[in-house]
């Protein structure tokens, strides 16, 4: 079997390291700052700029950077995923009562009752993949299983869903901070 095993390369949280947002790569830029609490990072000139105070221990510094990036990604995920869900709901003609963006351990999306939850890490994937996952969960509002009618409904709004599903599987190991 010629299957390639993808190793998750641990992030180092150093200047110039690459991080993805909606499928686009940005370089990490760390700026020393006299701050007491985390400030949400900003994108400036294709860089994600994170303000970092001075720490005595490297582990504390890394945890600060990781926490700041998580704030940034969760905020962006909330905006982007909720807009996508509203837009796709119109095409599918089903509307969730609530759309949650949160940490999910083992899936990209969940439909429970009339609510959907989407993994915040999905914000690192290209928009087409985000829309596929959101559409998938919205279709579950009507069809709670993976029956033929479910796949037919998904196909009506995401004709290339099979390619997007395969692509997500390929890149999923990259979607972390």
C-alpha cells in the first residue's frame, strides 16, 4: 500500500511561521508589548500580528501566543461561519434555531435537534470547504441520517461535495494552531 501518512508538525510559535485563515496563508509576527491581558491579533500586510509581553519561561510565552491565536480564530470563525450558514440556509430552505462555533473533539460539524455546531478550526480551511461542512449540517436539519435523499439534497447546493469532502480529509491534519 502506497498510502502516505501525514505527520502533524508541531507549531513553534516563532516569527515567520505560517498559519492559515480561510485557506490563505499568513506569517506570524510577534511583537513585544507591555500588556497585561491578551489582545486579539490583527492581520497587517499578510501577517497575523500577536502582541506578547515578556515572560521568564518559554512555555508561558507559547501558551500566551496560542491563546491569543485561539481568540483570533474563534472570533473570525463566528463571523464567517454564521454568515455562511445564513446564506446557505436560504438556498436549502432550512434554518437552524442556533449556530454554535465551538471546539469539537472528533468532527467538523454536528446537527442536534434544530441546531448546528461547527468546529472553530474549520476557519483555517478554504471557504469552499467551510461552506461544504455548513451545508452538510444544514441538510441534516431535514434529514437526520446519510440516506440517499440527504446526499441528493446536499448535492443540490454543493454539486461537488464529494471532492470537497475528500479535500477536507486531505488537509484536516493542517487545521490546528
